[in-house]
């Protein structure tokens, strides 16, 4: 299954915080002998005791240092503040236009980027020598799970007498950041897309757009046209 499909399926069906295999890992906070803050371990109250101390609230420290590179690109392109990307946005779909070129002064090629924002967290319990949890370190992970989609134009008239375009071989690939990092990438934020679109949905829509575009014309019916029309059909 296409990796993004799995995430999108969970987002579409559950619409809640998603993070694969959230695990609880405990770390021991060691206190040296003579440390004034070293706790004195007390026996737990026996069942039936009349006096029981109310448990103290355990503080939680939120840590945001595991954002993925695609998500960082989305933040920058969208100009939406990092602090606004919270659980309330989980499952939101967003699209961008990626322009690349083989050299700095060559003609750019436009690629459609579409996918969904996913947020989740992993908790680490920090305990003292008595085994008591003193605080929790909650590390949040924010991702933009998105695929790339672009047109392919065969310039040879014998193989392509109608001048039509087809969908590129990398449709749905998630590796556009690393694959195109040396192609002078430029990102433009397009906006929100409909919820629950799978990779196959976007591919089908892209192929429909290409079928209706007709003959490729470099100056007015090209890769940028494809991106614009595809986003128009998928915009939220």
C-alpha cells in the first residue's frame, strides 16, 4: 500500500491524533548521595488506611524538535506560524507548486505536491530513584505526508502525434525533497485540499486533467497549467 494511503486512511476514518506505535519509555533520574533534593522513599499507604495523600499532578514538558523536512517546507511556503500547527489541524490537506530546473537559468518545470498534515507524540517518563514519575517529556512529531505529480511530454511526433501529455512516472512518490534538492527547488503554497484523498484519487484526477488539457503548448498549456487545474479540482 502507498505509505501516504495508510496515513490518509487513518486520518479519514478516525480524525484523531495519529502516531504509529506510540511507546512509553522510562528513564531514571539519578540523584547522588548527599544531594539535598534526593527523595526519601516512603512506603505506599496500605489498603484501608484512613488518610491518603492526594497524588501530585505530574508536569509535562512539550518538546518540538522532530519536525520532518517536508513539513518545514510547508510551514515556510504557507507562511502559517509554527505555533498554529497543533492537534486541531491534524488531517488537514495542503498543496504546493514545486518549480525545478536542471540549471539556474533554464526553463522551470512545475510539479504538483499534495498531501496531509499529521501530528502525534511520544512520551518519556522521567523517574527518581524511588521509581516515582517526576515529570513527562512529550516529544511531538509533525509531518507533511505528500506525493508529487507532474506531466510528461514526449516531443517526438512519431510517438506522440497528438501532442498530448501523460502523467510522470514518479506520480505519488514521497521522496521529492531529497530527489530534487539539487534542482534549484522553489515552493509556492497553493492552499487547502479536500479531506481523505488517497494517492490513487489524486492520480485519477491528474489523469483526467491531462486528458482534458489537449495539445501541449509551451507558453500557455504546460506543466504550470497542469498544476493549476489539478489543484482547482482538489481545493477544499
